[in-house]
C-alpha cells in the first residue's frame, strides 16, 4: 500500500485553467522524492491535493490506500503535513512557541503532549532561542524553520515542502539539506519537496518526478533522470553542473565514472587522478 497515490489526477481552476492533467504519482514509506519543473508546472497544485487542500476535478488521491473524504480529512492532515513556499502564509500566532503549538492544540492533544511536541520541534530545528520571539521580526530563514517546526509538531508521516530552500542563504540551505536527509532514517518519515536548485536534488532525493504544463514528463532515480538531458530540456530545465561536466569529460575521452554530488565528484576525480599517476 502506497502512502500517497494519485490516479489520473486532473485539476482545472476557474477560467478553464488546467493546472494538472492525468497525473500519476506514488510516494512510499521513508522515501525522499523531488518534484522538479519550471514555474507554472503544477508542483504546488499537486502538493495541495496530498492533504485535501484542493479537490480533484477528476481522478483521485489516495492516502494509505483510501480516498480523501470529509470524514477522514482530519486524519489525512495529521498524516500529511505541508510547508508552503512562503512561511508568512503559515505563521499566524504572536510568538514562535504559540505558533508551533497551534497544530497540536487543534489535534485535541493534552497540554503535556503539546508542550513535549513543541520542545521536540524547537530542538529538531535548532530554534530554541526563538521561542518567545514574534515571528514577524524573524529573518526569512528563521521563519522557514518555524513553519517546518509547526508541521513537525503534528508528527506527520509525510512531510511536503514547497520550494524549501527559497530565500535561504548558503548555510541555511546546507542546514536544511542535512535536516531533511535525517528524517527518513531517524524518524521514518517520507519527504516530498520541490526545488529550482537542481544541483541539490542529488543530495536530497532518491526519486524524481519531472513536471511541466501540469503533466508528469518523466520520473526515475537521480541517475535515470539526469542521464536524460533531453527530458530536462523538454521540461525547460538544465542538467546540474556536476553531471554535465563529467558527461562532457567522458565524451572527450576522459575515463571517469559518473557522479551527481560534490562528494561523489571529488571521489571520482581523485580516483581518476590516482590511476593516471
């Protein structure tokens, strides 16, 4: 049984704007899934179907094998947590601590459980020092962490992140990548995210869906997708610099293995250098 599955999912906004058309998507337990594509590809619209924010025009969305209904919507939103691209759309309380507590309180949890979940979320995101701060006084990166903490305090099994690295400085991006990569193994969570930073995808994902024009253009492992430059070109995307450089070297006769991350590239370059000495 898949944690999330869409079957021929189509969504049409007012004015006959087709945001999604025939989308088939699957998310398994402890997966790290990237959804990539240009602006307007339908990524955010797809994500909003995962916990019932939007309803399909046609097709269906299944969570743990069951369609989303009015009766199970509350449970679905406990199971699937979404962090929007703009944290200001999500942060509503006068202090960070109160904002993180908002979700657990609305789940009907007792005070002790709420306090425990808030403390754990503050710790996980490294924002204990922000607990009494007013969210509107925080930096963009701090707001992003608060928004993620608010969702994690509800203890979802699936965490959906819409452009999580947008607006972060390089250190903030590095910290977020490290944090996301811990979630599947340390907490058994599935992470689904979108990003325009394709150089980060190999660091953060096991599987990729490529979207454009509301459709899935292709999917596969990091290796499978980045080995198809024509697929990325059709989706108005570029192959990330590291595999593009290595492929160019291979085409020019350099005997070197493919790599997709900085550490992977470092290893294959050192191996090639050692063999050539």
